[in-house]
C-alpha cells in the first residue's frame, strides 16, 4: 500500500480527490476521503502534498529502504514540510520553500 488516509484527521476539503491523477480517492457520506484500491496507487504523492492536516501518510516501499517508514506533509504559507518518520519513530523534517520549489 502506498498511502493511508486517517479519516479522523480528514476535514473533507476534497483537495486530495481533485489532484489524484488516477482518480483513486473518494469521499464517504461524512465527506471524509478514502482510497478504495490501495494497490492501484501510483505513489506520486500529489495527495500528500495537498493535505494540510497530515491526514494522508505515504508509506515508503521496502524496495527503496522504507521498511515501514512513512511521510506526511505539514505546511504554512511559505513552507511545505516533508515529515519522514522511521519505523522506530525517528523523525526527519525536510523544509521546502513553496514559492521557489516549482521554478524552472
């Protein structure tokens, strides 16, 4: 499984649903997001980047050394923070400048 959505943190903003290139994320009757077929997820992390509430966790695959590690984002107006959590709970935060990160 590539992503997991925590319905307790989901506020029903639908941003993840709108950005998923595979149209794999849906909403339930309570407006909370869920992924129906986790195995179909491409692992693009578009939904992770859009979630302002840390409700979507992307699980790093064992083939790239993840072995249970996951990441989620938190953000403010200027920064997108990639929070990477190791299987033993160690956390690393990588900050990116939102205004500069997509310039070519």
